[in-house]
């Protein structure tokens, strides 16, 4: 009935998530509130791990892309499921370290890593660093030499695949700020240079074609292109690249009409492609990494808001204003992303109207969505916006000096705070 499987309606007609009554959560913890269902996170992790086991003989590691949603508790949960982690900044690395994450399972990304970040990544013993450009390779080689370390690296490659998704979240095409281009020979030159480095060990190549992708074909295509590259390196440089990182980007259901392929189908088809291509090219099957972010975090989450003003503009539209905004939910203003919304205390009622849900920032574009089917919402009602577990908290800001909401985890009806709500003192904490 609802877009995420963890949502239901209880005997009071209230929306529940992971067995917890969302109206009670809003009353207990206040709004706006991010709620994450622990079991949804765990089951997504298990499905990734199990499908690597089933379709690729376990010769791979799924690394949660923590840019989607990072906090200590999320890192602990993901670690306890045996996942790896993809971190993109010193802040995400630090969070993983403090959560006790096994750092040898962490890959460190970034198109412009600072020396401070590279130093920290080497010091905390990350499993591998995904090198994006030559300046980084040289800087890392020097940093590693000073520390007498030999960090493992992958090279980020632009495979030249067009993924059918929003322009802002495409990354695999030649005109991208990420990685080395294949077509121009840049990637091959980078491999040569990396092999010559004494203080880094080239163990893999990486590609990521974009995010919120529904088709499997572009992933298969990317795998083929990357394997051909691995074969070229083997044949021409006599060097064996053992690891192939295929990135993340698996689409999720934000609306009922969305129909992403299940991860199992992705893993089955991509594993088949990898196996048959390796045979054809005469190379060993690589160890595979994948980096799902959204598909683990998004369906686990909802955001709860309280309705304030309602403005009906005859023949134009109705605005339902909430106590949150683009500061906690920036994806509509950035990508026009669509969400399902439910009046949590009227979850059994018909969605009888179409409204614009507006945030409270001083910015006309600050909307959660337009033309959204919704139960009749009035001041004091609680609105749940669904599938917000990825890229909402992690992209939130303090615009208008708003305080960031708390994050609560629910687990089989029980709830606990994972991130406290910011206070007014937090807002001026760094002011002098
Ligand atoms: N690996 C790499 C190298 C990435 O750049 C990304 C996402 C991922 C993995 C994880 O992708 P996912 O499985 O979550 O699709 N803020 C945007 C999404 C940006 C994605 C950036 N990179 C949004 O809210 O839609």
C-alpha cells in the first residue's frame, strides 16, 4: 500500500514504521524528526551480502556508501552486518573510526582529497584509497613514503557510460569531474604511473556511473568496459589488476509507480556478465566491490513534520506548510525529486486532495513537493514523507539558522535517539 515495506497502519489509524506509531514518535521526540528503521537497513545489507555469496561465490564486498547517511549508530549497524564502507571525506572517515568500524574494509573516495585527508586515511589504515587524479597519486606516494607505508589504491575510471538519471547525479561520462577518462588514454597512462610508484600498491579499478538508476543494462555495460581495460593492462603491461569496484547507484522506490530491479537480479546479471567476459578475455575473475548507499538507507527512513498554516489559493493551489524545510529536505529544490507523503494521524483516510507541501525557509523554492496526493491536512496534523533515509539528513544544513532535527532509530516497535536534535546553543556554538 505504501512505498516502503516497513510502513503500516495501526488500530488507531496511525502510520507505523518498523512497528512504532509515528504520531507517538512525533509527540515524544518532537518534529521535524528523521526516523530510521533498523531492520530495513539490516535486511538491505543482508540482501547485498547474500547475493554476492549466491551469484559470485562470495568473491566480493558490498561497501555501504556512507555519504547517503552517516552517523555513529549507522556505522555500527552496517559494520555488524559485515559490510564494508565507502567514505568520501575526513568527516566520514572519522565517524567510522569513532564507531569502531573495521578500517581495512573502508574505501576512501573523493575527487579532491586534501593532504590532511590523505594523511588521515593512511594513518587510520583504510583498506584502499580510490585515487582520482595524478596530483593525488603523487601526493599520496609522498605521504606514504614519509610514513613508510604502502597503501593499496584503486584508480577511479570514467567508463563513458550514459546512465539514465538526473544530470546532477550522473558521473560516468567523459565530461565529469570524477576520475580518469578511458577514451582519451588518460586512464591507461595513470595505470602505468601507478605501477611505477614504490609506495602505493595498485590493486583495483573503480567506476560509478550515477545514482538512482533503474536499468541493469548500463551496469553490465560498465562492467564489460572495465574488464576490457583490465585485460588491456594485463596484455600490454603484464600487470594483474585484482579488484573491480562497480560503484553504487541502485535505484529505489520513491513513488509507487517506480519499479527498480531488485538487487538480486542486478547481482545475478552483473555476475554472469563478469564471469563470461573474463572467460572471453582470458583474465582471472576479479574481486568485486559494490557501493550501495541510497538502496540501504533511503527506504529505511521517513521524516515527520507538523502542519502549521494551510493556504488555499482558489483555482491555483493549496499550500500546506510544515515545520521543516529545504534545510532538512534539500532534494526537491536540488533535483525536483518526488516523494510519497501521508498524513500520519489520518493514514486510513483517502488521499482526497492534491497539495503543495511547503517548508518554512524564506525561499519560494523551498518545497517538499508539488501536486502531492494527500489526506486533508490541517494545522496540528503530522505529515510523514517517505523514503527519506538517504541524502536528507546527510545533505541537511542550518539555512535560516534552523536547528537540524534529531534522528531516531526504531527496531521492532522500540525507539532510541541516534543523533540529538540541535539546540539554539548549537546554532551559535562556533560564533566568536
Ligand atoms: N559510489 C560512488 C563513487 C558515488 O559517487 C556514490 C554516490 C555512491 C557510490 C552511492 O550511490 P547510491 O547507491 O547512493 O546511489 N545527493 C544525490 C545523490 C548523489 C550521489 C553521489 N554519489 C541525491 O540526493 O539523489
